[in-house]
C-alpha cells in the first residue's frame, strides 16, 4: 500500500514539473491602451487610468452644479438658518422642526416622547 501511494505521488510530481516547464507563463499585467499594448513599465502603463474613476466622478458632479460658492456663503459669522434645529434646506418651512417618527424599541427604550 505504501509503495503504491509513493509511486502515485512521484508520478504526480513528475507530471506537474513537466507541465510547469513546458507551459509558457507570459502574463501581461500591464493595462491595455487604445493601441492594445503598453510598452512601458507597469506603473507607467497604469498611470493613465489610475485615478480615472475618482476624477471622472468629480468632473461629472462639478459639471452638474454651478461650480462656485456664493459670496453670501463665504461671509463670516453668518448662520444659514437661525432657527435652532431647523434644516438648512427648509429654514422657513412650517411644521415640526424635528419630528420623531420611530417606534419604541429596545435600543431607544422609549426614551423620547412619540406623541
């Protein structure tokens, strides 16, 4: 039994080394350019697309907005909404300032008045 398993392991070792020596491991880790291949180093090839996602997202966000901050927002000691607890986006709105609509649970322990 030992001899059969030893011969089987030797056979597997021989097969794997033969495959490893005959297989061409030409792996191209460099990113492809529009022409198909990059002739530079890995860092040089990847430089063009390294920050593409972040800059593309930022560019689209800025393109959708006006692209500047108003002078009123830059003035010192100016609070956008002087009403305490009111949202900056709905400063003059009516209704409850911060309505609490969650139910009573284990985490809140019914600490807030939900009426």
